[in-house]
């Protein structure tokens, strides 16, 4: 009887403790989404993929961003914000870039990354894997035009080949890595 009473008291105590999320909004034992430790509300944002790394410059979509000691370079989405170095970046990675300065009007455009974040949540990692599979199949001699449409099931983007100046529209399946490649009509 004594063991049963101790078990009942322990169960009541554990139930009163709840999930332990401290009201953080994660719910059902899930961690709250990672947030950047710096303010980005007044900055321009680019969401896309890394298609070239050239020294201290990283091409995301159609902008070459300079990354230097002033850039807040991190990964988020895997439980904590983690500091990265440029050597940690890979072709095809998802990236969220924030800048507050002007972009040089060239092709590709050029600017300074104030914040460069690599999302590492499950969905972003699946998108990275799909885009890296596309690069492996098609090569990396292209520039994404405009902003890609990044969805949970598909990624849609326009790109132009650096050599040959041909433009295409791609729809890439995030799960299967299958894609359609259509010549872009002007």
C-alpha cells in the first residue's frame, strides 16, 4: 500500500510540473523556434540558396554578399543559434541574408551581409538536400534570377546559365529531388 501511495504522489507531482517549456510557446514538448540574437526588422531580407563561394563573397540568388568580421554569421533552427565561419558554408545551402546598405547594381548584384543565417530546421535541411541534388545533376555554373519560391514540398526558381546565357524555370520536388526544367520565355 505504501508503494502505491508513493507512486500516486509522484504521478500527481509530475503532472503538476507540466511539460517544462516554461511558457516559451513551443508546446507539446517542442522547443520554441530559434530566433536571431540581433535585430533584423529594419533590414532587407533575401531567402534563397548559396550557388557560389568566392573567398569572402557568397552568392545567394542573384547577389554576391561580402562576409567579414562585422557579419553576424550563424546557423539557427537546431535548438540554438551557433556561430559559423565562411568555411562552414556549402554550395546549395539554404540561407537567409539581411543587409541594410545599398546593393551595387551589377550582375550579379553586390552587397555586404549584416546577418547571414543558415537555417538548420528539418524543412530547411530537406530543401538544402534537394537543391544540392539539383546542383549535382545540373552543375553550378548558373545564377538564380529573382527570389525563389521556397515551399515545404517544392522549390520553384528561374536561373540563367553563366556560359551560354540561357534561362530556365525549374520546379524541384523537395522529397524526391525530381525536377522539371523549362526554357524561360522572355
